[in-house]
C-alpha cells in the first residue's frame, strides 16, 4: 500500500513538473513583444482618463490584462482581474476588438465590471504588442516588462506575478 502511494506521488510530481515545463515553453513561445516606446504611449480609458504605462507602473507593478468580450477563456480570468483591482492592485485592461466604446461600456455594465479599460477597437495596440492569444497578462514595473503569460491564469498566479515584481 505504501509503495503504491509513493509511486503515485512520484508520478504525480513528474506530471506536475512536465506540466509546468510545458506551460513555461508555451508562455515563451506566445510572449508578447512590447513596442519600443510602449511605456510612454498615451492611452485613453473608457472613462476619458489619459494614462501611460510608465506613469502607472512607477510606484507599484502594473498588471496589464489583454482580453476581449468574445474570448471564451476570458470569462474565467476577468472576474479574478476585477477582484485584484477591487482589492487595490494596480490594474489596467485592454479590450481587443470588442466593439465601440458604447458597446464595451454596456457589456461591462451588464457583467458588473468597473476596472479601468482601454478600448482597442481595431486591434492596433494588440498588433503592436504582437498579442496572439487572449487572455494575455503582462506585468510592468517602472516601465519595464517583468512577466508575461497567456491563456488561462488563476487568481493566485496573478497575485504571485505581482508579488514577484514587487520583490525585484
């Protein structure tokens, strides 16, 4: 009985190591490429606020969340991003090709979302960053990209990425 338990534990650990390695390889392959002046490009949120990534990430690491209203996986990630923002974390979201400002604002109101969002109507911002998968999360600290991941990410995965950026 104990030998079976040890074998299952060993096989489970090997599986987890392979899974983690595969996830790291996929993140490296799908990693966005920040454009040269990404930190100083002015962005306008749906609320009309003008922001830059450099200014937003100067004091605290910034979680940038690339998502879309039509993204199936985003329905699982978006509530966790909203939760982080509600808890005081530094968050900016970019909605990719999700309709005009009015459509996006209506969609967010129906979902009860109030985080800051920049509407990338034509997908230009996403193309400049070479975003190929939604959702994609990028952590920026002091104007420098410190972490990226794409696809589903857990709440704790986001928390750990922000914590890691704070420890740097």
